[in-house]
């Protein structure tokens, strides 16, 4: 790594810390304004007044909210994200369990969606107004407009319940669920490392459908934006000049137009990835897979403040890191960006 | 120059082919659950704790029946009858019970069940003071006096004393509730952290003597139970029971249809209807003790009409009971108009009220309320409450009562009810233990000692009913006791700020080869020990 790139990285650290602090403050403030009573949410309606008072005290809810925030920040600084009120487990343990599942799903979806989306966008610009172009437009429209929740249920019904082509829900079948030592939390990696061929194949079979469903969203997004960016380049003078000098359409597209939008393409990929990380909740729900999106959503319904804050901070940190790395990649790859 | 072009063109195609090929290769064989492993698809999102002194959610209550035993438990076929469980027999005295423990009873750890375990379990539950502690508090037990109320007589006998005005029958039934589960003191004490009495450990582990023991609990994913072959309740027929968290009802239906789950819970009317014609799946229906009712807050000074008995009476004729139960909610409920659910001893089964707008208008006119009444109705912001509220709004409007629906999150609604700031609210009630007093003590008891019962929340002053409810709780003769509860129900049904309307039914889908699953009327009565397939 050059000194220049290291300098760029270091410059992002204070910004990242400031963003996380602001995120924590806003999340904490919004949760404090919420009409939901976390103590009542936890103990239910029948509990006695003395239990209610005790639980409020144990949760620290009887202190003014600046004091609650101060306590929370002090704990976070020491690496303690607290205990989830809705799972009864340390938030850190919960996140270590659910976040790798989301990364696995979102990364594979991005790879499938990214490769197919970029290919489709290039092909549609290479053969405008043809079949591929029409197909790309339909795909990008469908990927952006069909709800993944509905698509997931239909896919489960057809490919799992009727055709039996894929496995059902969860990350592994029950026969393998407790034989794999989940050390890293990434089921493919752990199954492969443990030499469990059957478990690896089973994990892949469980991943195909949710990955394809989530990739359909990525595919639609990437195809639409990259195609539009390439079409925007098509009318520029350097393209006319290259064509006038005798370069073929494919060569112009790949050697001249595509490099000019690489910064934009990197940004699109990064934004899509962050959306997938956060937005996999519906796919996780339909396919009964653990994940950060579902963890956060359930925590929100339960007014589970430690879980909400822990998950929000983690997702926020991911956004900041991915954005920072994307900025760096764009600067390093495109000399026009200062 | 042509190489990258070819590779880029081939990229998506190759990727697509790879995915389809992988799908076909790895997905062409279906997984089959072994015959000794039973998988249920249900929502475990509600599960907070598997410690019987803390867990008070449906999923944990149902699990406690499989994992723990109490001194006495309701007979599963006739819940009105008490069966010995960890106690072989008992004798009653003046506000005391002496239990003889089964001499051969052991926990899943192999430790014998001792009087010390009984004392520790009950005392621990009171001192931890978690959500269900109020059930044991009803005996007059507090963290300061509970130890003196539990006495070891000898190595196999334990005495239980109480100070509250309750008869033996009520106390025995209170001891059947999940919070009275007996835990293995030696195991729990070994996992004590600071002063938590093993609570953190027991949230995800077990130390009981029930037919199953917890092998592994992964929050919001799965709860895996193994057979406890040494259980005093008898060894279960299954080796392993997996309760799998499947949050979406549509997916639960597909899992049981395909055979990856043997049982699916929490299905909606759409899923039940879709499975009704399946040959591979049978739908079992069990009555549930959950009662749905409308409550008027008579203590709200902003709307004096709420305290007018004529409004309560008119409201009874302004609900389309049958339309809600049979059409709107399609078989998930039955019409039920008394506070004791069908299936509880002494429950009134008659349904004297139906939708009669003309009669309601006459009642309101006689009471001088014909000019129109406006009421804020608080409801949970989840199905089926919004549908029920809209039906009420429509029929009450015909009678001249304008209902303003205020949907809110459940804990927000509970906050309003506890603070008595709402005007009217649609709520549900689940009894805490299998005894009429659990419900009568809420609906028809508003003592002046500061106990905030449901009647207190409705602002309903009822000295006469208080005496009757107290007498019923103390009545030693079973038949006389039941007749007293029938009388209390009739009074509440006739005139009270509650309009009791519906009783829930539970629909469960099981594979056709599954036998022996049974579910009782109360929340914790889910029995897996006789299940086979």
C-alpha cells in the first residue's frame, strides 16, 4: 500500500468515528422518544407492580436518558454491547452469530447479481434495441419492482414444495445442523474446513434460492444504472473519434467507454452491497435464515434497545467502511478523481 | 483485443449455468427427517427465557411442560383432575399442604429430587421476581417471608404454608403453573453468577426432570431437546425434538406440506384452508383458553358515558359476534360470552347476546344517550385486532356510538390500561393457571388493598362481587365452588364494563403419520412425550 492510499485511509478514520457517534446519538434519541415501554414489552401485562419497578431499574430505565446514554457509551468503549432483552443473550454473541450469515448471503448475491448485471448492461449497450436490450430492460424493471418477499414465497412453492429442486429453509438440514462446528459463522467455510462434503453440499443447496432471489434485486439495480451510464457515454466525442479511427463497437465499449464509468460502477456495486446487507431481512424471514436484518427488525418490534443499538452500530460501521473503501478504490483507479 | 470481449460475453451465461448446475447437483435429493427426530415449525421470536422462574411467553411456557415437572399437574385428558407428578401424594391442613415426594424421582442430571430442590425452586422464583412471580405472590409469599413458608419435614416430605385467603384447591392449581416447576438445585447452583441464582445459565439450558432436556438453544433459530430417559414422567417415544423458528406462516405451511417439518403451529386461516385438502397433512383443532373482550374504562373522567351501565348493556347488542368469528376471522374463534373459557370447569357456555341494533338504540335512548356517544377505542396494531376494531366501528355506528380507533403497539396499549388513561380497549386474556380463580380474581375482584386487578383497571367498584369471589376461592366443596363461579360469571355477563365476545381456537397442522400429539386448553399444555411417527 502506497503512502498516498494509507493517508487517504487514515483521513477517513475520524469521519468514521464521528458518523458512528452521530448514529448512536440519533438511534438512542429516537428510541427514547418511542412510546413503547421496554419493561412492559418484556414482562407483559400480568406482571406485578413490584416486578415492573424492579425490571425498569435493572434495565436502567429509571435513570434520565442522558445518564442511560452515558452508561451505554462507557460500556461500548469497553467492548460491552449489553444483553439483549428479547433473546436474553449478550448482544455481541448474537451479532457474531447472525452477521456472518448475512455477509455470506449478501456477498454471494452481489457476486451473482454483479457479474450478470454488468454483463447484461454491456450486452444491451453493444446490441441496442435488440432482444438482449429488451431483456435487460425487463430484467432491470422486474428486479426493482417485484417484491422479494413475494418472489421468495413463490420460488419456495415452485422449486421447493412442488419440484423439490432445492432445499427448504434455514442454513442446513436438520441432519447436518449440529454436526458442523460453526467456528467462523460462515456455514460454507465451516463445512468446507471441517471436511464435511455432505454438509457443504447441503449448505449450498440451502443458499441457492435465497441468493438468487436477493441477486435478482442486485441484478435489476446494477443493470439499470450501468446501462444508463454507458448510454450516457455513447454520445460523447471520444466515442465518435474512436469509431472514426476505425475501432469496432465492442472495442470502443470495452476499451474506451467501460473504463470511463469504472468509478461510477464501483459506487453502484458498493451501494448495492450495503443495501443487500441491510435489506436481506425479507429474504431472511421467508427462508427462516438468521441475519442482521431480521435481528434488527425483531429487536425494533420488541423495543430491545441494546440489540437495536448494537445492530445499528454494526450496520453503520459497515456502511462507513464500505463507502470509505469505495472512495479509496475510485481514487486509486481513476486519476481524474483528486 | 478480442479475448476480454469473449470472456465478458460468456461471463453471465457461465455464471447462470453454474448456478443452475449447482442447484441440480446439490438439490436433487431431498432431506428426510429420521423417524426418531420430530421437527416443529413455529415462531420462536417471542422466546425470551427458558428459566421457569422468568419465561412467560407462549413458546417458553409450552417448552416447560416438556422439560420440567411440578409437584402436581393437571391430568392431560381431564385437566380438572390433579395428578401427582413429583409429589406422590399430599395432605391438606389449615393453610398448609404437606407433599410426599416420589422416592425414585431423579433429575436429568441423575441427582435425586429432594425437598431442598422444592424449597429452592419456589423460593428462587419469588426472590428473582420476574414476570410470572405474581402467580406465587398470590399465596402471600414475598421475598422476605417465602423461606419461612417452605419447610423440609424429612428427606422425602416438604410443607408449604400460605397466608393469603385461598382454599387448598386454588393453591394446588397455582402450584401447577410453570413458575412452580422444580429445578435441580445442585446443577443450578453450580452455574450461579453473582446473585443471579443461575438465571443467566437457565435462560438457555435446563435442569429439570421432564421427559426432555435441552441439548442446544440458538436464539431465534432453534431449540433442540433430547429425550430424558430417566424422567419420572416416563421416557418419551422420540429421541430428539427440534423446535425450529420459521417466522413466516406461509413458509411453515410449505415445510409441513413437504415433510421437512412434522408439525406446524401459528398458521393463519389461509394456510389452514390450503392444508385442509392435503392427504399428507391433517389439521388438528384445539380450544384455547384465550378470551377476547372489550373493556370500558369507567375511571376515565373525560368520558362519563363509559361508567353508564346502559352503555355497557347496549354494547353487548352492538357486536356482530357470529360475523367476526365465522366470516371475518374464518374459524379462528368461537363466540363465547363468559370470562371462563370453554374447557375450564364451571365455564358458562350460553351466548345470550347477538347483534341487535334496534334493541341497543332503545337502551341508549332510555338512558339519555341517544344524542350520540363518541369513544376512543385502543387496539393492538396487529392482525386480527384491526379487523375486529373495524367491525365494531361499523356496528357501533349503527347504534349511534362513534368509535375512534386508536391502533398502537401492544406495550403502549398496556401502558394506557395500567395508567387508566384509555377510554375503551379491545384486549385478550389468558389464564395464568388452570383454575377459575386465575380469571375471576382479575375480572371480578377489585379489593381496596391496592391490588391492581383487571377490575381496578376498568375502575369498577364491586364490593358484592369481591366477597363472592373471595368466598369462591376459599370454598372447600368442589361443586359449591363451581356454582359460585357460575354465579359470578352470570353477574359479569349481565352487567359489567367488559363485553366478552370470543374464544380462540388453535389450528395445528401435523403430518398424517404423526400420532400422539395433544394440546390442552391452557397455554402451557403442549404434550410431546407420547408423540410418534
